[in-house]
């Protein structure tokens, strides 16, 4: 039996995947292949790094707990003015993310990953979806996470690459074609119970999260691969914006707990209903959820 973990994008909601990953690891479910898009590529590339998976997970949790928005999206007013004049391709510089990756990943090329890692990106000229499985790991992850207009495109092998969510690649079909027996899809989700974003960054990342979610629904609905597909339920209700990095510890704890419950239950495969878009007429408050749940904040 061989297992693939597929991780989607979602900005700060990538912390949700860390809770899911911890619960899967606790249950003895280990990946033989890691496939990631956007922030999912960050998590995949980190997990595939040197050392034991049991050691990488706690350090990934610590990384997310200490992460601040400026670690990825550093405000530079001169750059913003340049973007407004058409002199820049993005509102934010790619250097903070590059430095974060270089400092924490621990290896230089995708071929060196201890667990095979594949990240998706999109050709900005053709719209074609690409799978990157060789070459410098930092630029591959940067390309996969380059939200158009937010972070700068990355040039690799003569192509201008942006966020993997933009292209037409069916990542589930691609992963199934690798010959794995089981695929665990780890969606970062979207703020289903949140309010409308009030910043340009929040608007862009929320819109991308919704786009990703719709793509996932279509891919799961149309999935006919031989591998068993397990869709890990995303968090619901969720009020946290993909641009908000202040709630990562809570997101990880909630996702760990909800995934543990899912694993203890029926663990239904190929269930698109958990991805269905839906409204919340009375947005709940996560503070109330924390106050009533004694396990909040704990990851065993």
C-alpha cells in the first residue's frame, strides 16, 4: 500500500493542514508522496525535508505558531506605489517568503526530499498547470505560492510561473496516475462563517480560497482514479481570513481534533459533501468555541 497526501492552498489557513497532518500521523497514516499547491506546497516541502516525520511535524507546528503576516507579506509602500504605476508585478516582495523557506526547509533540490515532493504551479502565459518535482525547492514553492498580483511570478526554465491554483491541472487525477493506493486530500478550507474582507490582501486570498474550493469540488465529483480518495473534512464553521496569521494555534488545534473524530468515525471516501459551499446566517465566534472546549489549544 502506498499513500499520497494532497494539500491545497489557502494562505494562513495552511495551519489547518498541520492539525490534520498531526491527527493522521497519530493514527499511523504515513505519506509516501506529498503533493502541494500554494501554502500546501510550503507544508509539503517542509514535511519532505531531512529527518524523521515524527520530528518534522512538531517543528512545522512551531513554525506556524510563530509565523506573522509580515513573514510572508511585508508591507513596502514604495512597492505599492510602484505596482499602482505599473512598475511592479505584485503588491508584496517575494523575498520574505524566500528567506523563510531557505531558513527552514533544510534541503536544496526537490530530488533530495526524504519523502517525494511534488508542487503545482501555473504557466502565466498559457494557463497550463505544471507539476514541479525537480530543481531548486525554494523557487518551486515560491512559484506555487505566487498569488497573481500579490506575490511576484517566478521564472523557471524560461516559464513565468504563478500559483498552482490558477492552472487547469487536475491534481487528484495526476496523483492517482502515480500508482498510489490511497489519496488523502487535505483542504485548507475557506472562511465559510466569516465577514467580507476589508483589505486588498484579504480579498485576494479569500477569493483564491473560494476558487480553490470550487475546483476541489469539481475534481472530487469527477474523480475516477483507481486510488481510494479520502477527503479530510475542512473546518466548519470558520471565521478566520486567509490573511490572518494570529489564529494559527487555534486552527491547528481545531483541525487536529476534528480530523481525529473523522478518523474514529466512518472515514467515508470520495465524499464531496464535506466541501459543499454553504452560508452561515449567524456567524459563530471562535472565542465561544474555545471557551466551551477543554481540548482547545492541545495537540497530543
